[in-house]
C-alpha cells in the first residue's frame, strides 16, 4: 500500500507560480512512476507530468516549458513547479504513484488561476 498526501494548491493570478508537493509513504520502494494528473470541471482527468524511475520525465504539451516535475531529497516527495500559470490550468491536481499492477491516488488539491 502507498499513501499520498498533496499540498500547495491555491488561488493565483495569471502569470504567477505555484509549487505542489506530494509526500508518499508506505511501500514506496516498489513505485516505478510518480505523476501529476489534473481534472477540470466537466473534463476527463489528464496526465500533466510524469517522473520515471530512471529519472526521465514526460509532460503534456500544454504545460511543456512551464511546469517541472521533480523528486525531493528523500525521494519520497514529488514536486510540480508550475510557472506562468494560465486560467486554463485551473483544475484539481492529483498525485499518482504507480507500481507494476496498481495505481494510487492522492486526495487532490485545487488550483485556481483567475484575475
């Protein structure tokens, strides 16, 4: 079992930055991928960024060059640095951890970008 706790969401103006954090606990040694997903009202959940065990990353086209996914020093915390936020980034952001046969989800954190 893996437990995920997100933090760092909030209300910001367009162009501002936010950093989301996801602290993982439990069977973390068997996680091969950590990722951030988001779900806007009326839309499907979509992948924002993924960080793989080998250190490689993958980003949605809509966030490339603005968002950065990284791992904390203890390697049990994953961050999503979001720069130059746009209104269309407004969504609930979910941390995700993947083992070979199972996905785990955090409770979600709201990000709202509005002037």
